[in-house]
C-alpha cells in the first residue's frame, strides 16, 4: 500500500523553467507545498520574485534564477544557482514554450518564425536537460524530467505547423531519453495540455460573453484546463506515485483527444457532424440504438 509519503517531494530539489507564470508557477508552488525546494527559473524577474515570495510566505523553500532558457550560458548559471542554493537536482521541469502569437499558414511562415519557434519550444529543452542531467546521474539515486509539450503534438493544428512540429519533437525526445536514462533510474515523461487558462492563453477573457454557455460542450469534461490540472499531472510524474512510469506523455486535455472530432450538443447528444442534427448520437430521433446521450 502507498501511504501519504508517496506524494511527498521532501528532500527533493526541483528546477521549473518558466516557473514564475502560468502553468510553471502552479507547478513551482505545488512542488514546494509538497516538500520540494524549488528553483524558479524564469525570464521575467518580477514574476520570479513574486513566486518565490508566495512560496516562502507559506513557509516553504524557493530561490529565483532569472534566466532566458534559450541561452546556454544562462542555463548553466541556472544549474549553478540550484547547486549553490541546495546542492543537488532531482527534478527538472522543461515547461517553457510559446506559440509566439504566430498563427498563419505554413506558406507564410518565414525562416525567422521557424527559428524563433524552434528556440522557444525545443532548443531550450536541449540546453536545460544537457545542463542538469550530468548532476542527476552523478547523484546516483534517480530523478524525474518532465517536459511540457501540447495536445497539438498529437493532432494537427492549422496555422501553427512549426509550433506543432517542435512540440511533436518533444514526444520523441521524451521517449528516447527515457530509454537512455532508465538504467540510472531517471524517469523522463511529458505533459500535453489542451487549452489552459494562463498568461499566454487567457482563454477565459477571449471567449465573448454570449458564447460562454457553449464551454461545457467543448470537451468531455466540460471546461478548459486550469494551471492546477497541470500541476497535478506534474506532481504525479515527479513523485513516487509514478515510480514505474517513463517515456510517456500524460494527455491533460479533459478528454479532448479521446473525443477526436466528437463533441456534445446542448441537447446532450454527441456529434462529429454538426451539419446533421438528426444523426447525432443520443439525439431524441436517433433511434433505439443511438441513445448514448439518454
Ligand atoms: N496554456 C495553454 O493553453 C497551453 C496549451 C498547450 C501547451 N501549453 C504549454 O504549456 C507550457 C506553459 O504555457 P503557459 O500557457 O503556462 O505559458 P505562460 O506564457 O502563461 O507562462 C510561461 C512562463 O514562462 C516564462 N518564460 C517565457 N519564456 C521564457 C524563457 N525563454 N526563459 C525563461 N522563462 C520564460 C514567462 O515569463 C512566463 O512566466 C508551454 O510549454 C506551452 O507551450 C500551454
């Protein structure tokens, strides 16, 4: 039987990139609340300081590392900050990623877009992992690397071809690195969020008031993601709860990927063809075998 210690991160040191905002901040605060000492690795100095203050205010330990994770020299300083402050690294969360507001057809994507999306979605995963893993190996008692990608790594997204390409690469990176680091008991997994209300994606502000009554029908679980949904997945992957889980991705998506093109209508019926009301599964006139929404 697992007791409460299975969710404990006592004695662990975690680096969380982008740890001062959005999903990263929730992960920083949640890890600290479960006993980890947290390095809030964040480009925005004020956000880093606010997050550290919030963690310390609850009596937990954190240190800020103001860093642009796209820069190798700054990433090396980030690792040095972790070692100076806490002497070890047990958990690395490669959380930074951004679509940079670039939403146009691939044929309009220029080389600068491609480079910028590569740097902010994939290149830093190389720098941060390369910088932290030797220390984790040297410690000799395992560890956990958690990469945050996106549900768009598992389905197509028009207007974001480059973003989805670099995030899909994270899936392969996660799988292959898990094999290499398995013998050292360093687990490597990923989290793929569907739309989650954050600084980058303030979806609750984007939806016009007149459309808000449709939110419950967008995903099987009937809402957008929250940063705490992501923090819960990260805690699972960081802790002993996932001791035998490596090389995989948690789809944090309210069931969106399982639904594929299906979604619910206000009647409660399911459809993958909104043009054909009468054929919806569970619609009153769908016949005796179509009644899964009844
Ligand atoms: N929010 C969503 O709907 C959503 C959906 C799918 C995937 N994701 C992924 O989740 C992760 C977190 O997204 P979010 O929405 O919380 O983002 P966010 O922009 O709200 O927060 C990111 C944080 O990282 C910091 N940051 C950005 N660039 C940095 C850099 N180069 N170096 C250090 N810090 C940096 C920012 O200052 C900010 O505090 C990303 O990888 C993103 O692609 C988010």
